[in-house]
């Protein structure tokens, strides 16, 4: 099945034991990786968003910079943490970025994962508990989706600074199609159904809630199927997209063997995230020669269900090595699987 293929980068930098040692280098290489990926035929450049961490933060300047250097590649987030966001400011930032990139933004949003500091959103001025923020994050996402409709709601000033037509005002600049390119990061079937009911595409990562004793990819496939069923029942007026993320490390030379041949997570693992009472299952890393990876990936039920696959890249290994990984995947693995 033909699929869109993207990379997902966390954009880490580390002063020691890393080829990427500063924030400047991380941002520069994040842009350059998108440029090189587009040349290879990769469909999407996606970036993880975390706060208080030595990695990529607010995504909009980076996305605009990528848009200025590329012409076709989708530019996505995986994901924007709604616990930190003001929906009105976010709407302006996202729509401006979408116009600058000629409607190439794919905006993944969600409740986010544990951050580097305790209740980090409180430093943003949101003095609420983690339990409150679960509900607030969804409410902010729905407000964001509502604002993206472009409906007019703000009472105009009787003496505005600039000439304008009569009637209520909306947030500007307006991007008419961005609303159909918002994704919700779901970790459970119930959350996937909620995303479908509210008209958001589905983004499913390398971990989901442990809802059965089945392998990770089987549980994730059920999540995607539940989303598609709920979407059909909701009757939205466009076809949704579904996305899964995988760590795929092909071994084709001695450097690959040195980095990944040993000590990697090659089986699913079950664990607990902060604030989560229920266990979470983490998908394995796919490591091996291309023909071995083709066989393993062909049996992944969630990949079969999804129309988009993101490849998590090891950003600390530097630009050249990440381009190498994508080159092998695009030339030796994706065609053999029928993705391209």
C-alpha cells in the first residue's frame, strides 16, 4: 500500500557525547535535514515539541524556516502540547506559518507527555493541577479547531486604527484549509474515537495504553480501526489521515553496526509514564539488514492500517548520518514494501 513517509526529529543537542552540541546547530541541522529529505522523496519533515528541554521548542519559526528552504515536503509537529497553549495565539501562529509555507503545515496536537519540570505549564501562568490539565488540554484543542473555522466573533472598535468593512472580526491572517490538517495524538482507542468525533486526523506514536495482552502493533491497529469507524459515523466532509511512528535503523555498513547492532530495544516493552496509573506498551525498534526489516515491517498491522509512517531519526548523530538512514529507507526498504 502506497504511503506517505516522513521523519520525526526531537532535535536534541548535548554538549558531550553528541554530534549536535548546541541549540544553533540543532536548528540549522533540522532545516537542512528537511532540505535533504525532500531531495530523497521523503514526504514529511515532522518535529517533536518539548519545553524546558535541550531540544526543539516552539515549532512555528522552525516550520517557517523549513518552508522557506523547501517546496513540497509537508512540515509537521508531533506534537504541540496543549497544556501550554493559548488557543487564540496558537491560531494566529499556526495560520501565519501555514500561509508562509503555502499550506504545507500538518499540525499534530495533544495533551503531551511528561516534561522536564514539574507542572511546567504553571510557569506559563496556568496554575492548574495535572488532572485539571487533562480536561483543559482537550478544551483548548476544541477551541483551536473552532477558531480555525474562520467564523467572525470579535466586536469591532467604533474607531478602528485601520479601515475595515462592517461586521464582526476574526483572527487574521486566515488559512482556509489548515483545519483539515490538524492531528490529535492518541494513546488509546477511546481517545482515537474522540479525535474522530471532533474532526481531527489521528497521530499514533511508538507507545499506546496497554489495552490487551496483544503485541503493540496489534493494539495500535485496533486503535486506528476504531478511529476510522468513528469517523465514518461522524459524517465529516473530508477523508481523514492516520499516522504511526516507528524507529527503523537499517544496517548496511560498519558504522550502522557500531551504533545499532547491539543493545537496542528489539522487543515491545511495557512500562508506566508519570501521572499514568495504567501500563503503557512501547513499540520495538526495528534494527537489521534491509531485507530483514522488509519482512518484519510487512507484518506490522498498524503500518498496514495507516496511510503515513514517520521514521524517528537519531538527531544527536548528526545531519549526514540521518540523511544516510533516510536514503537507505527510501531506496531499499520503502519500495520493497510497496510504500512508494
